[in-house]
């Protein structure tokens, strides 16, 4: 798990500790780090996807159904599926996939 180093906070560290405690068997968390975004391509990609999702959601609220060109290009070329889950839903999904 990689986090933007600029997002470090006591609250986030608390969440990380809760995750470590809850998932000590499976799935194994091999690495948790805080890194500069410019050095971790996965964080850069997450920023792009989050930003494009944000702008698309705003557009939908304003009555625009089409995503911006950059996001549209991504959606039409990558197999994507997304969900917004809260903790009980995440826990159920893990149980459904054999995790305790």
C-alpha cells in the first residue's frame, strides 16, 4: 500500500494500524509506505483517476453525460469496474472471497 507522503496524519496511521490488526492473516500486507507522488507511478495514476472521476461526477450533476476526453479514452480502452464500499461491505466482500 502506497500513500502520498503529503497525506500523513495521525488519523491515517490509526486506520493503517486497524487494517494491520484486522488482516494479520489474509490478505498479507507486505508493504505500507508514504512516498512522493512524483516517484511512484501508481500514485500518479490514482491521482489521475480520482481527478477524472471527480470532474465526470460534477459533469453528471450538471447534466453532462460524457466524460472528459482523457477519462473517456481510459474508459474505452481499459476494462474497468468501480464500486464505492463502506467498511461493512468491504468486510462482506472479503468473507465472500474466503478471507476471515
